[in-house]
C-alpha cells in the first residue's frame, strides 16, 4: 500500500470564456488567482490557478479556458462534483450571495451529517460547498468574503462511476480507507495528510458515459511532499500494472499521470516548489508566466490570449 499520498493537490477543469471563468472564481467564490500561465500543450490557451493566499496544495482549482469549447455531458466516468470546504454555519451566507449573483443550480442537502450547498459553475460545472472544520486553514479574504464564511480549500471530490469497486480498490492501495456509505455513495478518507482528504464514489450503473468539454474535470491531482515520494508512488503504481507517465516538470510542481479503472485521469503532484518560485507572494497571479520553452514566442502568445479584466 502507498503511504505517501497527502490528500488532494489540485483539480483541473476545462472551461469556456476566460473572463467569465476568472470572474466566477475570484469574485463570486472569492478565491485568489495565484497563477496566470498557459497550457503546456496549447500555449494559446490560459492555465489559470485559483486558491488561498499562496496556493496551498489542497486549495487550488485550475482551469483551461478554451473559449468557444462546447460544454461537456455529465455522466459516468468522471469527477462529478468538486467540493470546497467552508466554515460551519457559512451556508446561509453563500445561499444569499449566490442568489444575488445569479448562480444557478442551487440546492441544499446533507451527506454523512455534513451540510452541503450545491451550485453550478459558469460552464455547467458541478460544485458543492461543505461545512467543515477549518483544520488550520485560512481563507483568502481580499475579495470581499468574510473570514467566517470564506472558502478554506477543498473538502474533496465525488466521482460518478458505473461500478465503483475497482476505483475503491485503487484508492485503498493509495492509502485511503473506506469510511461510510449513504445511499449509492461510499466515502473514502485518507489520514495524516492535508484537509482535502475525502473522495466519494457514487455508483451510477445505468448512466451514459460522460463526454468531456467545458465544465468537465480534466484531471484530479493528489499531493505528495516531494519528488522522492513521487518516484516511490510511481514505482508502486507501475508494479501494480498501471501505465504511468514519466515525471513532467510543470514549473510549480512535478507531475505524473495515469488513467483509473473508472476512466478518470489521476495526477500525482509534488508540493514543491510552489507558486512563489517566480513571483513573490504579494503579486501572485498578476503577470503572465510562460514555460521557459515558450518565452521566445511571448509576443505571439500574448497576441493570441484574451485580455483578462481583473
């Protein structure tokens, strides 16, 4: 069994309009944009990162806004809901805020005793706010959201699968423990990591397969402390039969990827070096940062990217 996973690192979704995406995460949800860079494989597309003050692993939502990309179709074989943690008692504040800003898909429920507020993102993304203990986390408060209601980071994510058994076995191998079940959904929890420590597996045996597009989660990333731990995880996964990519330098972390039995793309990302490697904390997310290989094309790339209104 792998013992190096520390919970979630980040979640990455595909998106449509860059300005609508930026406004939703920074103004509606009150997150901080901690990095403005480009897709490594498509430099004409932004890669935007949102999180807490410094982009702590377990707090970071990232997006690829492709512009006129068609929306994805919800279904089995995807991360169906991305869940953010907020302080206990904060949901009434968010219900009022979302209603005033025209956020769609609002609904309330409970799961395993936790109060949840579900809502849609700008591309039909499925999100939830979950009342949780802070566990030492501090929200970003410079966007007008009070500290006693601010987003603390991720609570976890809910996968939608036709058959959850194989993915449950994988999570157990990765260090998660089966915790409890309610209805068609089973919770897995990892101990000793960060506070983004839950994965819920929802079984949808008769559902059509999801198709990716704007609003779909492209991949979900799990955190390890450093490159040495990442190599141990890679070795363990490959010994078990998974096809894992070589280590890829993503500037702010190192990454490996593999596809799960349920069809979801997993990433294992390092907590090092972090988002302050090329910007000081006070100015995170302000300047366009390019991977080194694209610097010679900076003028051309800047001409292709839409201007983001901050």
